[in-house]
C-alpha cells in the first residue's frame, strides 16, 4: 500500500467518531507493533486510540501521541502510548500498568 493511500485511510479512520472506547491493547497485539510503522499500520492492527495529544514546535506538530486506555475491567490492564514523529511514523512505544 503506498504512502498516499495509507495517509488517506488514516485520515478517514481518525475522522470517524468512536462508537466505543478502544481500551487496552492485548499483549498479543502489542507485541506486533514496531517502531517505524506508520499511522495506518497501527490503525489496521489495533484500531483508533482513545485519546490523541500533539506537541508542536515553531514549524507545526513535532509529535503526536496516541493513548489506549483500559476500562478497568481487568486488573492486568496496561496503558499503551504510541508516539509518532512529525512524519507519522512510530518513534516510540510505551506500556505501563494502568492500576498501580
């Protein structure tokens, strides 16, 4: 899939209202995520995030962070943060226990 098609798919999927919270990402799916993946690849693997934040610099958005927040129904849930660079490519994956 070329970059323009992936960007269009990501824009479409992120523009749709979420019908239900994304929730925690199961470990089996999380372990398939990698630095270097783009937004469309993440959307296809784990779906849209619960929350998105962006931080900017003098020339626009430097990075965007997607949050997958567990609903608390399982005590082993993990909060997942996927951080994208300005080019929409994953630069860091973070996972922490949600209920400490």
